[in-house]
């Protein structure tokens, strides 16, 4: 069953095509990471899911409701962490959570929620005096009110320290284990990797990939890195290795040869070094970084 189904969703702002025909299904109970560089259309998609803005065309179903026809039914069952949440001037942290509980006709204990996000002991302070990370934690506590079926988190890690990022992940996992669907946006693949079942990558208003992280790695012929420690000076060997098939770059770093190449080319690089009279003392290989992967999907983004 899908928690979210977008079919050919387009959004035009004046002469800007923010979304150019998005087709996406997010399964119920799934953690879905929605990725893309600045301006790719992530917030626009989230606004459309919540019916804060109309799509120019296409259909949007969330939790089995047509969002255009029934936005209130969707929002009642959705916890939202908006981008750039701003606290009310005169309310404490606890009062914010109490307000969210009342508006949702829920029966959560505000102190339990504050503790869950790491704000125990500061609930009586005015939320306008909270730091950025504390404000983000408060917004998460409000999103969790009423055990929503769907959590929509817009850049949830913004402003969080490493403890906060870890806690956010733990909460996302716990919410999934409870049966909720989590849809969250980010422009950092590393933050998505640890927690998302699948990711979608948006580029210039188009969904260029929807897959698991491993699937994305497999689909992109991202270069691996081979670092070779050679007994002799490696400088003379570099041009020969550079000309091998599957090798995209060769550099000397700390006296070692660092070769960017396809997985298949790794062995021929080592063979070539030996054939040219080099003595391989040691070598290490590494996968393409997540950053490389993200860049390879979003390069040339409009
Ligand atoms: N209200 C608006 N009026 C005009 N253009 C808009 C409006 N909202 C968004 N856009 C444009 O739509 C495109 C997508 O913007 P959006 O905010 O959805 O991107 P994003 O992926 O959330 O980016 P970021 O990571 O920077 O938050 C951009 O080109 C943006 O300038």
C-alpha cells in the first residue's frame, strides 16, 4: 500500500518549472529520503503533499486521500517538521508542545515528548530563546504529537549537533517500527544513508533516481579509489597507468599512487605496475564516497 502517490505532478511558478512531471510512490511504513541540491524542488514537493500549494497538473494522493479534495484529512494524520520553524514569541517550549497536543486533540504527555527529543529540563524556558538546534528539536517534538501515520520532515538535521543528528535517526527508526511512514528531505546523502530504506534524487524538478543507496551505487559507474604503495618512485609509472582503460585519474599523494578507476580496472592497474618493473608494497581500495555519488546524479543541476 502506498502512503504517498504522485502522478505526473508539475508545478510552475511564473516562468520557472519547479517540478517537471514527478511520478513517485512511497510505501506505507517506509523511510524515504528525498534528496536534491538547492532549488531542485524538494520544498515545493512537500508543500504540494500538504496542499500548501496546488500542483499545476497531476494527481497527489497521501494516506489514501486525494490531497486537493481532502487536505484536512491528510494533515490530521501527518506530523510536520517544516523548514525554518519559528517559535511563538511568548510561549515556552512545553507550551508549544501543549498547543500541538490540543490542536490535534491528542493525549500525549508534553514532558515525555520533550524528553524524547532531548529538551528535558528546558521546557519552561521561552522557546524564542532556544538555540537553532533546540528549536529544531522542539519542532520535531511537535511533529511527533498524536502518533501520526505519516511524518514529513523538511531538512530535519538543520542546526543539529552530532548528538541531535543521532537522536533524530533513532526517532525516525522508532517511528518506522511503530508503523509510521517517514518522508524527509535533505541535500546531504550521508544523513540519509543511515536511516532511509529508499531515496529519491531530484534534479532541476525531475526525479532522476529512486532506489536504495546500494542500488544507486550499482547504477552509477562511480569510480573506486585504489591507493598503491610502490617501493620505487611512482612518478614515471603514472602516465602508463593513466592510459589504461577504466582509469580516469592518477595522482601522487604522500608518495603513493592514487588511482580513480572502475572496479574492473583495479587488477589491471596492479598488473601494469608490476609489468613496468614496480614493486607493490601495499594497496588499499575504497568505494566512491556518497558525496561522489550525489554529485554524479545531480551534476549540471539547473
Ligand atoms: N513561491 C515561489 N515563487 C517563484 N519561484 C519559486 C517559488 N517557490 C519555489 N520557487 C522556485 O522553484 C524551484 C524549486 O524550489 P524549492 O524551494 O522547491 O527547492 P528545494 O529543493 O527545496 O531547495 P533548497 O534545498 O534550497 O531548500 C526554485 O527554482 C525556486 O526558485
